[in-house]
């Protein structure tokens, strides 16, 4: 069952390419009608299940506990960050992230406490989608993946690769792994509750707002905050 799960991104890419229909004119989003349908599905699931659970979690869990949970999963993520540092030949950053991982795992008690950031070892954001972008692979069409949300052809492949080396995915027994997934998902959603209120006030079209924000953020991450000017800006 696990093997089939990891084949999903590839199946999604094929299905989206096969069944995508007419675009609204934005070249970044040729599959917009299909993407909007998946976006509505995700939004329905979120409102019915995930958001209420996340709201209850935020109300019940004390702030120190939620901070510790976030720190724990952030520390696990640093394993992926370190590997992608190396794949991008960012050796200075890799040294910093390795030190961060060691300090938070040991002194920070398995990452529950972030002792590295005050030591001038900041959290970085690297994944295999960014690694592909670093080596010149373009985004490809924008995608909205069921349950996963905003993505692109390149980032969907990156997500599939990251899943293969994610410490949580590799953890056994399976019930513990699934519980960790559930806790991480709820905690992440709870952290977005305040941002969602701003989004509701600012966005006339949530789909377009999220798409543009996602693509802009990913471009900034690939170029480490200093992207080249796009052609339409000239």
C-alpha cells in the first residue's frame, strides 16, 4: 500500500496532462479548470474536517506544547534540508544546518527545543523541488494536488522524492508513522489559521491569490530571495 501511495504523484501528473482542458490565458496555469475543481475539493475537505480539528487543537493545546511539536517536526525537516543543501553544493549552509541538527537533536531533546537559532544557526528551507530548480528545471504547469494543495509539475516530482527520504515516512511501525503524519498535519494547519483570516480579507479570488503567492514564493526560494527579472517585467 505504501508503494502505491508514492506512485500517486506520477499518476497525478499523467492524469492532469491527459485530462487538462482550456486555459484562461495565464501560461503558467494551462490546467486551470481542472485545478480549480481540485482546489474546491480540497477546500471542502478542509472546512469539513481539517480546519475544525486544527481549531480545536489550537484552543486545547497550550502554546508551549504546540511550540515543542512544531520544533520537533522542524528538526526532522532539517534532515531533508541538509541533503538538499549538499545536492545544491551549498556547503557553507550545509555545515550550518548540520550543526543546527546536532544541537537541536541533542541539547534540544530530539528537537523539542530550538537551541540552535539563538546560536546563530538559522532555519533554512530547501527541498528537492528547489534542488531541481537550482539545476535549471523549470516549474512546468501549475498544479493543485488533491490534499497536498498548490504545486507544479517540478515540485510534485520533488515532493515524491522528498517523501522517499523523509524520516517520518521511513519510521516504523506504521501506526506510529500515521499518527505522526496526523499530528504534523493538524499542527501545520493550526499555524495557518491566523494567515487565513488575512487571506479572506485581501483576496477577491482565493484561487488566483494562492496560485500567484505560491509561484512567487517558490521562485524566490529557488533563487535564494534574489530571482532574475522575468521577461514580462522588461
